C-alpha cells in the first residue's frame, strides 16, 4: 500500500519558523476471502485518512524551543461483513447475506512540542498529539437476506437503522532524546504512550437475529512504546541508522477482532542517508514489523458463531525513500 507525506518549513526570523505537513495520517485495512471462517465478523475493513497540519516553532533561547500546530483530518471508513442466513430455521443451506457501510468525515486536533538543548550535541524533546474524534454515519446496506431473517430484522427495526460509528484516534505523548557520542556516533531513543482505551471503534457485525444495532464495542488497552537507535557517520556525506522498538499489545485474545490483527509489536529498522550537496539529502530505509501471533478467541453470537485461531506469520515490511531540500 503506497503512502507519503510532504513537509515544508519557512524561516520568518532567526528564532521563528512556520511549517506545514500534509500526507497519510492514520489507517488500517484488511481484505479476506468471502468464504473464510470469520466472514461473519468481517470480510473487508478499510480506514483511510489524510492530514493537513500547519504549525509554528519559536526558539526562546539557546536551550529552549516551543512548537504548536493544529490538524485537519479527513477520513473514509468502509466495512463489510457476511450475514449467516443458514443459522436461522427454514433457511439452511442458503448463501450468505451481505452487510456494508461506507462514510467519510472531517475532524480536528492539535499538537504541542518542547525541545531542550542542555548542551551541544544533546537534545531532549517532549511532544503531545491530541485525540481526533471521527463520526461515521450511514444507513447499513443489507443484501441477499433470507425471508425469515428479514422478517426478524423488520420486527427489531434494524433494517433501515442508521449506523453510528464513533472513532477516536488516540491522544499520544512521547519523550525523546538524542546524544552525540563522538563526531561519528550518536545514540537516540524514545518512550511513548498512546490512549488506545479511548479508541472507540465499533465493529460492524450482526451477532444474532434479534440484534437491535449493527455495532459491537472494542475494549482496547492503553499502550507503551520504547525505542532505541544508533547513527554512524562513516564518511562526510554518508549517515547510517539502525534501531529497534517495542510496543505493548492493545488487545488480548478475548477482545481482538479480525480487523485488528496486531499483538505486541517488535520493529527493527535500518536506513542510510547521503548528502548530495549542502542543500540536498536523499535517503532510503527498511523496517520489519513483527506483530505477534495475535490470538483470537471470540464466542460470537448465534449468527456469528465462535472464532478461534492466530496469525502466523504476522509481519509487515516497510520500504521508504526520502528527500530533504533546503532552498
């Protein structure tokens, strides 16, 4: 899946800068076969978002700088699930029905930052990114529903009911540090916290023939992240980076769903940068993400049935290129 971003900084005075960032913000996506075992939980789920973030930074003195910005986020959500017609009397052997919603929304947030430079070659940063509340509203599309199940849905009033999915992109705090050990070596690291317990996403599903809504709440946990890295300048124009990170799981086997297949995360990455000249730097990087087994053990409802299993292997590979141009 391609993604990208663009960042621009404009010097106003020696101590004041204005900036803007645009690009991918947050998202996920899964696309399963229509006949897979968990199709009554989900067959497809996609959240795509685009962020626009103007910001400003001010250097108070030689050791303190402050920054702030606000975000405009556009997001689109699409979710699909199968409906188990065969689970209802007199409909045995009937093909699955289909459930779908699709909507988009625009929301707002902000970010703050503090940068300390206690000595040359040492930097300490603290950043905060606010939560962003997205609201998706759509009348669910139901198709190929059997006559008995359709009659039951009509009795519960769910057929023409609008689906409300409130999703909170979590607030996050990160403390980072950088220290130049020698002219060639530098070490850096960060500790971060994300408020996933407020994520608020609700799965689109029909648990039983008497369901009065299409959603099921997800009970995620907050997550801590730790990272450590090294940089080595092996030539005047070349800089090599390597590092690793660990993030806690936000769900366990009882709360994890097939559209959130992350467990604890272990990341290992490396990259290289080349100073083409004093104004242009180009780079490339690779990162490997081990997302754990992501066990699932869901009881489900009468239309869903139980779902038990894990993801193995469960990994994502990232490739990136970057360009920095000073003009």
